[in-house]
C-alpha cells in the first residue's frame, strides 16, 4: 500500500490527522487532540508548544490505529497550520515561553504607536512596502 497519505492540521483549538487512500479517495482513519488556550488581560492569547507536539502524536496515532496501518506505510505527509504565531527559541533551539498566537491583541497600543511613528498606514506602506 504505497498510496496512503497522512494529512495534519494544527489549528488554534487542536490538531487533527487523517489517513487518505489516494487510489480510492477514501479517508481510512482520523484522529484529533485539543490545545489549551492561555488567555490573559489585554487580549493575551498564547499556547504551550509542547501541547502542539503531544497533540500531533496523539492525533496521528489515533488516525493510524483507526485506519489499521503503520506509519511505515505512509507515502507522504501534508501539513497545514494556524495563522502566524511567534515561538521564541534560545541559541539551542529550546522554546523560551508560550507561543504568541495570531489572535493575540496584547500589543495593540504598541502597534498603534509604531504605525503613528511610520506616518500612518500610508507612511507604513511607503516605507515598508
């Protein structure tokens, strides 16, 4: 069976995985695992990147088990993810803090100040493209 593919979607609420038989077009197995949202004052929205890895493992294992196949039988992997986010790493590649998510609005006041300093939206586009 060299026509099996693993699809992975890491979203804000969780990670989903599925096994697709490319010959028949059938989804053979699915799995999912949730992510916890860390919320705070002033629009803080973050996630623990360790949860992303655990959710990936869990969802993939569920999908493989539901399909009755092993990872050795997967020909290719397709991955999609949530919108932009910020993961800070040290010089060794170790995550320093929870990831800032696309929906985090904690820096809105600073963004306004920066936009003003650049000359508003028009100035920003002219200077930065």
